[in-house]
């Protein structure tokens, strides 16, 4: 079909996009970079993964952690040394254990706690009943450093031992140290890997030796600006940023920023064929692409800000962090990116330079042919798509249980294997210790209540300090299991019943329990709020009721399918032992917000075309025009989230895979087949109550009429 191009001399638009404007925009960004880039490097200095920072202030385990930090001698890291020999401990082995304990106790004063039994005056080292192991517990003050800095020297100090005597340094602090080691340098790793992935995809997309470099540089500028902005938010408002959220910030900015670049370039390439002046062409491209991009960004930002109502600090902190990243990406791609493209001119597209012509031939491509096929087989396309999504959703019947902290590592470190050894030889001390704080006058009564609680192996009274006395409690069950959590709940019930004691129960497993309970509560609050906010934005954008409801329904079904398919992969193929407690909420947020994005790009274009072509031809035109670029955007976004799957932590692998799979499912099936098929089935009523839904709103003569669609619906 031949389309008449606009004349090349649109003076008003040309004046609006004067020659000096792009250079002014670039200059402003250079000035901004001079201020923000130095600040971006400081973000890592304000990240924290401490439970006291991530848990809500009202959680019982948080109150225990705060007390531990504030009381003299309370700021200790607990390490457990487990020595074992398959053939049984020898005299030389036992002497070595005693020597190691004495050396470490002198090196790391002032406080050494034992787990020798109920009597805290007992020997510091403890032999196992099977004679094959010995252990001792070492409390190291945080003045000697964070767990990651301490655990290495502790392991090195115990290397001098008889041949065949094995040692595992475990305990809560050792697990924290090994976890911190996984996150060490994660920001740089994620950034570099993301840059490489995006670079390769842009080169494959544009097949140009130069064009790929422009969006990459602009997105990089947006990422650095976002990191600096988040640093200022932390310093100014006390927002909690952990390593996980810092990595997600990088992924979000690169993913959505590249998506926006792809959409702008697609529209810009299209308008360059109709306008000789590149500035005029860019103005027209932004007029067409910017509304959908802004609506998309607003949807994601609004969804992220819904996290502010969450009680978990790490979850609520992700809201403004992610929103700042999306906003920085939006501003950069709507200002700096167009300015650079205009300055470089048409030659940036070399070797496939779009040429201006008074007549432009528009040939139906792959997406045009797909649209025609869907139009002819609407019910087949709809039912087939729903069938595929339904089959994938069956995977939700798999293992969706909570993932234990010890199962978070892709390759279990020494601290995790050490817990297994500890349970094997010291079954009564196999769980992570609980810490109870009570008023000193009630310590004995609280101790008696704890000892009489089912699931408690050992309870050891500590010293009184600062108006509080502590009790260390070892459960009989393995860490982070349902049985251990039930023991923690029973202990809390027992000590709370001691009137006047003001007893509170914390510790690593109690923190994990409180985190899971808080996350479950947050899901019930955040998920409905996200759905409501996104639905309202869609309604305002499309000025309709039916279309937003249909789009939200497809996104929810797509999420269920993505989650089910991912659970099958995690459980059956990768052998993961559960789903991390934070994954469902994060995946839902990203997949709903980002999934709606692609629907916004498609349906907003369909609405634009419907005004002149009718619903059927409008949707087919929109699919033909946006199919390639939205698919490319989906591939890029999926690839950026897939970067998380390269990291050695199960939680990040689960988030990365689930979101990447969901984005691909949404871009390739839901947006490409299901949404167009449903739109063609519903017809003009998809726009109800907008005027486009009325039979009188017909396109000009000679084009597809809205009324002509009705017979097709009955086929």
C-alpha cells in the first residue's frame, strides 16, 4: 500500500525542534553527570543486609537484635566449630580442639559462650556421645569486623590439626559471612554482565556497527544517575537498600531503558521515511511513542510505590528505589537519547539508512501475516493460548514450600555443610540458637518455662546487663524447618505467659520466621493494591472499562502460567528445595507491571489506529507495527533479568528465571496472540464506554467499518 509522505519543510515543528535544543539537552546531561557520577559510587557504602535493618521495627526478633546491639557485650557473632573424624576422635584430636579453643578465646575476647549443657560453668569444649566429634561455640565481638571479615581468619587459625581430623566452622555468623561473600562485588558483576548481554542483543537487533552503542551509553548514564539518586534518598530519608535491591535497580534501569530505546528507534525509523528533516522526524516519533512510554513508566512506578505499604523494610525500600530507577530511565530516554540521535542524523542507522520518500510502500511482514491468521481463527487462537497457559499453571501444584536459608546456596559452603555434621553428632544442638531477653528478676521463671517447652533441647542462662538477662536456647529440630518454627512459637507463648518478665524471643531462625510472616502479610496487602492501581492507570489511559479488565485478566493468567512453569523447572530440573519467601511478591510485581507495559504499547497503538480504521483493522495495524519492536524489547528485558540467574544464590536465580520466563511468555504469546484474538472476538465493545464502542463511530468510506466486524464475530 502506498502512503503519501508529509512534505519535508514543516516549519512550525522544525522551529520547535531547533538546532540548538539537542545540544542544550546534551550539555545539561553532561553537567548532571559531573554531579551524579561521583555519588553513584557511594551507593555500596549505604547498603545493608542486617536483619535489624530489614525487618520491621515491631517484630519480636528485631527488638532482640536491637537489644543485642545496644547492651554491653551484646554485639557478638556466634561461630560453632565442629571437629569430626569418621574413625573416632583420638587423644591428639582432643588436644588440638582444646588448643584451638584456648588460642581463639585469647585472640577474640571478651566473651566466650558455651553450649556444654545447662551449666554455663562446664567445660568450653563438648564431645559427642558417639565419640566421633567435638565442638565449641565462640562468640566474637563485632568490634573485630563483620562476619565476612572474621570467618576467613577463624578458619585459617584452625588449619593446624592432625591429618584426617576434619573441621567445619558453622553457626549463624558463619552462614552470614558466607552469604555476604556471595553478594561481595555483586553490583559490579551484575552491571558488567548486563552491559555485555544488552550489547549483544542490540547488535543482533540493529545489525549496525554504531547504532547499538547509543542506547547503551544513554542507559548507562541513566543507571549511574539512578544509583546516585538512590544514594541521596538513603541519606535523606533513611530508605533501606540491601544488596538484592541494588542489583534489581541495575536490572530494571537497563531493561526498561533499553525497551524505551527500542520503541523510540522504531517510531523514529518510521517517521524518517515520511520526513526529510531529522528534527521534525524525531518530534513526530516522540509524539507517537512518548505517550505509551510515559504510561508504561507510570504503571511500573505506581506499582513499585505500592510497596511502600509493606511492613518488611527491604520490600518497602524497593518501592522508591525501583521508582527512582524507572524515572531516571524515562527521563534519559525521552531527552538525552533523542537529542543524541538527532545530532548524529540518519547516518547512525548505517548500513540500513532509512530514506525519505514522497511515497512509502508498506508491505505486510511477519506480524501482519500473524494478525491476518489470528483474525481468521479467533477462537482457535484464544483457546490455544489459554490452553498453553493453563498447562503451565499446573506446575503450581509442585513444591512451592518456603526455601530454608541453608538451601539458598547453589553450592553449599562450609557453614551449611557444618550444620549437617552438627546435627549428625550433636542432634540436641542441631538447630540455630534462640536468644531470649527477660528482666533479670524473672530469669529463673522464664528458664523453667523454656525447659518445659516441647522441642527445646538445651537452655543456658546468661548474664544480666543493662536491665536485661539473656537465655540461649537450642531447639532439637533442623534450622528453618516447620518443626523448628513451631518450637519458636511455643517458646514465645511460654515466655510471654510469665507476667512481668517482658520476655522476647529472637535469633536467626526467629528472624527468618518473622520475615516469612511479615512477607505473607505484605502479599495480602500489596498484591490487591498493585492490581487496583494498574487497573486505574489502564482505565485512564484507554478511557475504557472493558479493555483494562481484559488486559489485567490476561496478565494475571500469564503470571500464574509463568509461576507454574518456573516451579516445575525449579523442582524437577534444577532440584531446588523450595521457593524463597520474597520471590512470589517480587515476581508478581515485576510481571504485572512489566507485562502490562507491552499491552500498553500494543493497545494504545490499536486505539490510535481504531479511530481511523475501526477495531479490527486498528488492532491488525497495531500488531503489524509494534510486533517486532515489542518482541525485541521483551527479549532484551528477559535477558537482563536472566543475568540474575548467573549468580550463585538460589533466590536470585528464582527471581531472574521467573521474571525472564514470564516476560517472554507475555511478549511472545499473550501480547502477540491472546490479546489480539480477544480484541477481535469482543470487537468494538472492547472500548466500552468510549465513543469508539458505538456503531456510529465508523471510519471513513473505503476503509473497514466498525459495523462490518459484527458478522465476523458470529463465524
